[in-house]
């Protein structure tokens, strides 16, 4: 009889040790998950929190265990931002029975929060938090690719419809050209024809923005390129009460090898955006001003385009070169994304610096050609 009791005690000890090993094993797994885990019991007391969750909350684990939700929300080391988010999650879970929540933290990262409760939890609340920023980025990229694919399908028909009237206009201008020559205005006809051709190229570039096109490069001086661009934009600038100031002090001239039509498109697009930004300013007592200048480096040349418009906030700057991102009601969101790709195809780079109320500056960098001395 005594031996049976001892055997029963030994079995109970072995069973306890086995269950304790299993418990320790599962706790070790939970401790090392990349997701944050926190558990409240049926009385609302925090009974378990893993290392990752403590890091996310920014609070030592020892000070968390045994806290109620109210005590957690009053914790002196918990930031105000996180307190507000926790309170919102609690309300949505209790009053709206939501089990899945998504939020963006103060650093711009995306988190998926899962609430598990009910009969299977025996009154406990299990909360898991996972960083899904990378998945969101992949999702966004896939979404952009789908839009680009759709754009590619409709671009051919749109290009056909837009180019037809331009072709007619070009034909009539050629018919009128002899009369303009007689009046001594042949230069007008030449400019109109050149601009129609450029418009056709722009339409092609915008509507085929998902397809890379190799630049057809020619050598041109930076000053002559910028002078041509200013000539094309100064009339529109004057109509908007804006002054375009060109600083070109290149002695000797600086040459670059670029596709002139494509780079004109880029610079004209930036200037047009600057004119729009100046036109949308709240304070009309300040004269609009766009300055274009060059900065020479050893192997590169910078083209700087600055304005005194309304400027942009950090969120706009972060998405500025993304396809289809626009802050304009009638914008396509393709202008700067196409410009970015054109500059990259030329082996150059583009950067932007802007502050709300202080204006914007774009800097385009191209490799500089070292012309042999004659």
C-alpha cells in the first residue's frame, strides 16, 4: 500500500515536472517571437508580457506585470501617443467587437494588432502586435504596378486621340508658313512647329511612362539649354506676375550630353510646378520669384531651380517622385515621376529641399563633359 502511494507521488512529481518543462518551453517561444505579446486575465490584470512588447511600449517588463489597464495608462514611462492608441484599441474592441486593428506609429511604421478573447481564452485577453511595414510596402508596390499596367493598356488609344488634332494644327501652320514668311514672322511658325513636336514628345513620354526609353543625346551647353527654357516660360510667368531670373556665369561654357527634348521637358515641368506653387500662395503681397542657376563641380554640374512659393511638408516630399502622387485636383501625378526616370536614364540625379512657407529648391545633377581645348 505504501509503495503504491509512493509510486503515485512519483508519477505526480513527474507529471508536474513535465508540465513545467512544457510551460517553460512555450514561454521561451513567446519570449523570442518577433511579435509583441501581452496577456490580461479575466480580472483585467496583466499577467504576461514578452520582451518585444516591452520594447514596443518602451517600459521595463518588471514594472508591467501585475498592472491593470488603468495603471498601465497611468504609467509614467508610457508615452502620451501610446496611451491614446491603447485607449482607442480598448474602446473599439469592447464597444465594436473588433478583433483586428491597424495603426501607424509616430515613426511612420505600420502595425497589425490582433485581439483574442472569448470562451477559448477562458476570460483572458491576448493581444499580439506585429510590424507589417514591409508587407504594406510590397502591397503598395503591387498596387502601383497594377496601375501602370492599366495605363499601358489605354495609352495607345489616348495618344491616338490627342495626336490627331495636333497633327491637324501642324499641317495648317505649315500651310500658313509662306504667308508668315512674307510678313517677316517665319520665326513664329518655327517656334509653333517646334512646340507642337515637343508636345507630341511629352504626350508620348507621359502616356508611356511605364516603359523606359533610351535618351538620344547631343552635346549642348548648360547656359544655352536654360536660356531656351526661360524663353518658353517667361510669357506665362509674366501673366502670373512672376519673375524668372537666370544666373549663367559660365566662363568657359559648361557642356553636357543629354537628350535636349527630354531635359527641356524635365525643367519646364519643374518651372510649371513652381509657377503653380507661387500662384497658390496665401499672401499676395509677395512678388513671385523663380531663380535658375548653375553650380560647377569637378565632374558634375548642378542646375538649381528655386521658388518662393508655399513650399511642401515632409509627407509630400516623401512621395513626391512616386507615380500618380499629386496634390493638384487636375494633376496626373506623372510629371515628376517621369522627370525622375529621365534624369536617372541620363546618369544624373535630382533632389529637392522644401519647407512650408519658405519655398522649394530642386537640384538636378548631370555629369559634366570635359571638352578638348582647340
